[in-house]
């Protein structure tokens, strides 16, 4: 059976690093990063005469969902040709929407593919430090309005995704320290390779 892996979490939890390391260690995997779509999205802001702001109402209304539709379309295409597709993207709203997840699972059944969500769990203060270190323009508003930003982000594990009878539907990757990272990487690779 094939597998679609969504590596998810709020920004600066370590999704990209973890996603790349997982992809390096898995066989027959296609790696997709939603951030690859950012240059195209910047052109949408430019064409609309809007300032580039990924925290804006304009982004939420016209760009955000289109990025997810596009990255999933690329994933479904890739699943026709390889065994595993790993998407590095926040999916923060989607993983808490049971209708969305159930629809995605139904679509995957047609490709003989199961869904695995890897939630990256990182302490909020560690996220802030990482966001400051990466110094990206996509984080400008978040850093400047940290308290407001944090109030609007759910850092809790999306436990509703977890079916206790399914070992590999929701995997938690703890990532607030090197020890947590090492344990999580070993455990999750073992589960994916053997289930």
C-alpha cells in the first residue's frame, strides 16, 4: 500500500528540517514543500496590487487554500508513480477539520494509499527562537506581533486524528531538544518502514 505523509505543525516547529531528514531516510519517496509555491503566490499579491503579507486577509481569502489544493494535486499525481509522497506544510486548519481529513482519506483509497499525519510538537518559546534565527520575511508580522500571533495558533496535538486501532495514522514528532528529535526520528522511521 502507498502512503501520503503530511508533516504538519505551526510555523518554526522544525517541519522543514524534519521533513527533509525523513525523506532522506525513506525509500521510494517524493518530497514536496508547500513553500515552493511562495514565488507564485508573491506574483498574486503583485498582480492584485497588495503588499506581500502571508498573515493578511487577502492571503487567507485568495491564496492560502489554493496553495493547499495545488500541493495536494501534485501529491496525487506523484502517487501514481511512487510509493510515498511526503508533504511539508502546516495544514494547521485542515488537521483539525474531520470532514476535510475524511474526504482526503476517501480520495486516497482510490489510489490504494493510506494517510499518515506527523505532527511536530515543539515548545512555543523554542518556536519563537527558531523564527528569530531563520529571519524570514514570511515571519515579520508574527515576530512583531508575537503575543497576538500565539493567541491565534493552536499548538496542541490534533488528537482527534488518532484512531487507537491504527498505529500510523497520527505520529507525534517531539522536537524541543536534540534528545527528543533523535528519539522521534528513530521511532517514526521504524513505524513507517514496518507498517
